[in-house]
C-alpha cells in the first residue's frame, strides 16, 4: 500500500473519494482521501478540532454540554467540507468517550440533527481492529510477533498478532485524558505518576499474557506516540516532515517521561517537538506506554503516524491490506514513489547495481553496515527523481522530493539520510553550511558522505544511461584503489563509462584517503583533468 500523501491529485476512475471522521475523547479528526481498489490512499484534505469530549467523564459519567456543542459544531464543519470536496462515502465513528457516556444517545442525535449523518459508536474491539488494519497497511507484520497499541483519550487498545494474524485483542480504560483526570489532576507529581503506573501495571497483568510475547515488535499509534517521537527527534536535532516510522528506545521513553513529569504545565507547553495542546495529557499517555513496554519487554517501539481514520478509510473502501514480509513494504514504497516521479528505471537500476557492488567491496574498510547498504540502494534508485521537476539542479529537487515523500519501512532519520545521499550524487560535495546537513550529528554526516562518494562514482559509470558496464572489479594496492569495469553482454565500448567514473572519483578518493584509478578492460588507465576531459 502507498501511504497517504499530502497533495490533491485527481482521482482515477477506480478511486473512491471517502471521508472518515473519528470522534475521540480528546479530539475530532477528519481525513478525506481517494482510495484505490489496491488500497492506495491519496489524501485530499484533513481537519482537526479538540473539544475534549472526555473531560469530566471520569467523575460525572456524562459528556459536558459545552464539549457536546463544540464537538457537534466540529463534525458539522467536517461534513460540509466532505460534501464540498465530493466524498461519495462518509463514515463517522465515535470511540471511548461516547461509548462510555451516559448521555451518548443525546450526543449522537444532535450530530444527526446537525448533519443528517449517523454516528457509529465503536466497541473497544472494533476500535482496536481499525488501528491494526492501519498498521498492517503501513508496517511489515508478516514475520514474527507484533503488538499494536493505540492510546486514545479514553482507552488503550492492544492487538497481539503473529505473522500478520490476530491472536488477541484487548481494550482497557487507560486513555490519556481518563488517566490524567484520575491521577494527575490538579497537577502532575512524580508520586501520582507512580500510582498511575501501578494501576496500569495491575490491569495489564490481568488482561494480556506475557508468555511467548516478550521481545515482540511494538507499534504505537496515536498522539501520545507522534508527540513522543517529536520530542525525541527534536532533542536529536533531526527535522522531519512526519514522525512516522521513528524508533524510540525504552530508555528514551523513560527519560522523556521522567523529564516531563518534573516540569510545570507552562514549561511543558514549551517543550520542543510537543504539541502545546497535548501538554496536559502527555505525561499520562507516556506512563501508560511505558507500562506496556515494561510488560512486553521490547528494546524499542515503532511510531505510527496513522491510526483509526486510515483504518476506517480502508474498511469503508472494503480494502484489506496485504501482509508484508520484512523489507517488502519498504521496497514497494520506494519503487512506487520512483514510478510516480516518472524515473528512468533502467538507469536507476543500473546505478543501484553498481553502487551495491562497490559497497560490498568497500564497506569493511569504510566501516559501513547492512543498514547503510539499504540506504544506498534506496538512494541509488531515487537519485534522479528530481528530473520530475526539471533538469536544472535536479539533485537538489531529488533531496526535497525524497525528504517529503511518504516512504514505509524506514525511520525518519533514514529517510533524511537517503535524501542527502541522493542530493550529493552530483554537484558540490557535502558541506556543513548546506541546509539540513550541518545540523546532523557527526556520525550521520560521515555515513552520508561515504555513501554519496560511492553513489557518485557508480552514477558516473553509467554516464551514457545504456547499462554498458556489466560489473566492476576492485583491487586494493599499497598506494591506490584500482577499479576495472567490465563490459555488459552486447556492449562494444565502455570508454565513456570509464571516463564518467574517473570524472566523479574525487569524493571517493577523499573518503578512502587514497587515489582511485579507473582502468579500461585492456588495462589502460583513464584519468581526467579538472575540466573533466580525458587526459
């Protein structure tokens, strides 16, 4: 599945424009999108309001009059927008707050009177299954055990799956708004956070098993997790368009929770990466998340930027996401993005093949890993997508397109690195003064520079875009790296390709700290002068 985008492309004949409205305990959120039969989602528009329906529910058992009025007004605006944008299907669902309220019928009747649309009140299990459907579309769940958790305002949903098949579903009253009211009102205090965690810990022990599930992959959906990712990324000085796919370790979660619970409310609103509107309930959300991780004992959790709304879109379109094995969603996502940018597939695939041959020969000496190899493969396939804008400075256009793409199966930091590697396949080498690059940590800058050097050289080896080079042999000598490309079947001359590689050797020489000598198949050395002409 292709993840949601942010543009407004025209729907194809097979696409259905659907609007999904999720009425939660904390917010009311709408997404309008064109959904294809294959499950591709192209977002047309989004709208959000925060009437806080769950406020006071824990103590009164009722939705407040003010919250009802604000929520109904928000839904009314969203229905009008959906109709104006031509949605042919409109689905409105309500979750924990409405489900648990004594005056739920009064609320749903007011929505119907204002909009003419019915509200479907989800059970806890239905809510959990929508979150799982969304996770299935955006992550690789085909191998091993996975726990998908969604923390809303009123409840915590857990889905335990093995090899993409659901084994257990649980809905527990541990939502961020509900826990804040019960334990952290009127103010957050460490002792109150401890009491909250003990309460959640006891509930989890009774509701979910641990046997066979320790170390399972954990995916977190909901505002608690996207804000956690925002905080962690801000502390790492990583700027990304979306936190989707961020990996947060248990240690990072616990550090964030310990830090935030010791701030007052005004200080929390100023925390970089945290939405100020969520500052009053973030501590409760993180405390619940910390206890879930403690229960299943994973090393880290994966953050999902998608949840119930996206699951609702797929359900309404009657699309069942395909279970993806490890690496499959990432490969498919990168390929489909390249295709949408009308990339030159033969050249991109040739450069990727040559890049990976060089990587395998050079990685041990450059200290590069299997993760770096995957980043290089993706950057090589995408390095010229900037042609989609125009040729002039297309490497910079590639950087911006990749940075803002919806790519699955990778962390935001990896996506940023891939964008930089693609950007540096030509033009000036990486410099600290370049926007975005200088803000990265030193280790990431060094990795990007090494991978860019390999990609540049490989790109030069397909200078004619005809895949004339069939392979490349690398030999280390005492004073140089000697590279001999070989002719592909049917090729009669690779002089241009050898010249292109030699012309783009300089960054590779810098990272290897030795000359790079390109040899013709007959052993003749190919060197270029500063103007790129054959000497």
